[in-house]
């Protein structure tokens, strides 16, 4: 080849200009996804008492020309007693921001199922593992095409992530272990990781969860936990994961979070009822679930690590990541085992009854390292982890005395709570409109462009 020749020293002025142009606060890349196409079909999962198919919702991330150019597939499993529709907001966000084809099936929560799958049955977990072990992934391809997918089937044959909420998180971990137990080295490389949304594993009772963790070896298992409460078995699955994988990044807990944070956003009435049962959490908790899960999955796709992230948000053990109206704290941390007075009573009663049957409670894991020494802002992200809002009077110099306009402000915050915005966006409502109508748009602009957004109310007539 051509030999390398030493060039003249660069002009310092040009270097300074380049530094301005390559502002590290700007997003380093875009995935090109402009929308998500949703479809519905049946998915074959053999092994049920009667019937071999289940209902499945599909989410296809579309480019501007309508094509799908996905990085991989995410299997999103609902929790006990739930259905796939409860997670449509989460599934849409995952498809949009990770450029993944998301499949969300509905499985029976009871072992006596008349459909093609059971959430708590080992036979169904193995059957789903077999779906991914099939070199042609025929069941997945057929179901996706029945749901309206017209793209290249190769996008359904490569990398994938198994994810789930509550018992669905336990299902995802068990399925992953079954997959690895029978897969080849090439197939094992296609399983990038397991993501649990406050996951609860049945294996915490009989020790099989430890076996599943051991089977997955170096494959990441990330938990986005709520503080210990009755709905997540008082944090037993989180603590067992931490005990089995010391010194490794295993996820984070949402301060004041609720077991249902990943389910919110589909319907305000359902959201209210869910939180009425499990407890209300800070308004930013669901957005925090999205930010954490999307960043971690995008890092899994590119092979980035918590120690050297590209997109994901990580911090040292017991370290905070400010996410708008709430905070996530990396595990292990005391926050993960904070019990409310009512849950303390419930846990003591349940532990006492369990001891009669020889069940030993999983002890809390509050201290230790997680392999991350601090917080590094991911270079391929704008670093915004939340949006802080406020309202004030904005004096516009118009007329003799000026015009005092009520204004809403949106401040994009970094993980340390600071604001390092690229600039300001003035967002003006329309005729007969109000700034409150544009709140969702203002939040998105602040979050995705790292801009301070001001949205004033201005009267419509002179």
C-alpha cells in the first residue's frame, strides 16, 4: 500500500472549530426509525394441554421509506395475570429507540392452559427456547408475516434479547438458560442478554434460579427493580441475582418505584388502578424504565459494556442516575431492600409461614461493587436522562409596559442533575390554543435535542 507520510501540524484554529462542530452533547447517531408498525397474529408454542398457538402482538420499527432495518428481536413477556396489551407503550418505545422487532405474546398464567403456552410452566419455557433454537425460526417468521411483516426474514434470524416483567422476567431467564443448555456456540452468541422489569423468578423458592444464572455464564442479566415490596416477593429475585453475580453490573433500582412502572402509559384509568393496588411512584419512573432499558439494549447490540458504554446509563454501586422526576440507583444498594411498614409486617408473616415448610428467605444484598467505578456519559447519547419542568412569568418587551406571559419551561437534565443544553427552543401555541396542549411535544424536544424549551401563553387578540 501507499506509505504513510507525516503531515504538517494541524492549524490550532481549525482544531478549535472542529471541537465546536463535534459537540459531544449532540447525539452521535440516529437509528433512522421514524415510526412503529403494529400487527397481531398467532404464534405457535407447542406443549399446551389443548391448542398450540397464542396471541402475539408485533412491533416493527420502520424507516422513513416504510422499510424495516432492525438490529434484532426482543421477546417481551408480560407478568402474572397480565396480557400483552398492557405493555404496548413499553413495546412501542423499545422498538422505536432500539430499532428492534418486538414480539409480545400472551401466555396463560395458569398451568391448566387451553392455549399454546403457560407463563409458569417449564415446558413452555423450553418451547420458546426451541423457537429460537430452530435455525429457520419458522414459528417466529410465520407469525411476523401473518402480522404484516414484509421485510427480509434474515432480520428475524439473528441477535435477540429476552425480556419480561415480574413473572415474565423469570420466564425470560429460564428460557435463556434452556436456550444456552441446548444451543451451539454460534447460537449462544445470538442471545445478547436478559432484561427483567422488576422480574420475579419461581426459581427463588427451589434454587433453580441459581442454576439458571450459572447456565448463562457471561450473558448479562439486567434487572430494573422496584424497592422490595410484596409484589416482587420482597426483592428476593434481585437479591439472589446480586448474590450469584458479585462485582458485576446487574442493574438498578428506582427510588420510590412501583412494581408496575413498566406497564404504565397505555391507559390513564388502568394506570391509576394499577398504582392504587401496588403503590404510586414518582411521575418520572416509567420514563426512567425506558431510558435505562433502551440504553442497555443498544449497548448489547454493539458489544459495549457498563465500563465502556456507548448508549447506556450506568453508575457505580449505590450511585445515582438522576432521571427527571426520580432517580435510579445502581445495585447493590440499600434502596432495593427498603420495606414499607405494611410490607415489613407482611414479610414477617410470610417468612414465618414459609419456615414451617422449610423455606428460607433470601437475605438482602445491600453492599459490594458492581464493576463500575463511576459514571461515564455515553458518547453516542446526548446524556439527557430526564426533563425538569417549571413555570414562571416571561416579560416580553411589547407595548409601553411590556407583556407578561405565563410560560412553561423544560430543562433537559444530565445524570448528575445538571443542565448542559445545546440551545433554546421557543415553542409557540396556535390561535385559540394554550401551551399546556403542547407539553408532550415540549418534553420530547427537550429530551431528544438537549434543548431548553420555553412555551409561553400569549393572548390571541391584540
